[in-house]
């Protein structure tokens, strides 16, 4: 029984080792005019939104977590949320939105307008001055 387990272990080790060969990079990868090329696709009008949110808890693995933010249409309908640990810009269709995030233990709401080809930036101060979201 021990020999059978050892053989299974060796077989598994062999599979793992042979899998490593698949992970080596090719020496070169020149362009091939005969190969199909994936091209950019039009995605319609879009603007960008960057939201600075409050810190949330203690740093974890040198990453300072931040509060997520939620996006609602002008009518109040929920659209989506974004984790915001890196404050990266997100794309949204042009229009008017309400952005909600936690600030000082309270949900706060900031109204934003997204315009085609433009960046809208919400600062932490905007949340500080914003009314509570109810």
C-alpha cells in the first residue's frame, strides 16, 4: 500500500514537472501578417470617473484598503459598485449619477455628471461635505 502511494506521488510529481516546461517563454514571437488580429471594437460614448474614498481598516500586505463606492442612475436605480483600494478610473456612459460611499461611519452621496471623453473626479472632501444617503 505504501509503494502504491509512493508511485502515485512520483506520477504526480512527474506531471507537475512536465507542466513547468509549458510555462517557459518562447525565444521570440514575431508578428505574422497571415494570422488573424484582434482589433479594438467601438464601445460607444464613455466618460471616466475616479472616486477618492475613505480608508477602511488597517493595511493588509502593504495595501491600504478603502471604502467601496456604489453608483446609481439619476432615477435612483442601482447600477454597480467598485472596490476602490487603488482609486483607478472607471468607465461610465455619459449621464448623471449618484455615487455613495462610507465616510465617518455614515453613507454619503455625491452627485456626478459623466461626459464623453472627460474625467470626473470625486475627492474625499466631496464626501465630507456631502449629505447622508438615506
